């Protein structure tokens, strides 16, 4: 699930940069999109590890 959300984040961020922010530079769109995708991946991983830690503490 984490990888699917990351894969979906990339094209969505690319489209937002293209149409909403009117960014013309391909490099800028690439960097912003990749950063957003990596950020989503890391945040989901942090949430999962925190949830696993909470479940261990409650047991």
C-alpha cells in the first residue's frame, strides 16, 4: 500500500506543478514530484513504525 501511494503521489504532484502552479521547467517539476513522493513514503513509514511501537507498549 505504501508503494502504491508513493507511485500515485508522483504524477499528481507533477500535474499540480504543471497546471496549478504553471511551472514550465521539467527539472523543477521532477524535483518537486520526487520530493513529494519520497516524503509520502517516509511519512507512511513513520506512522507504521509508531503504530507498531504503540501496539508493543500496550501488550
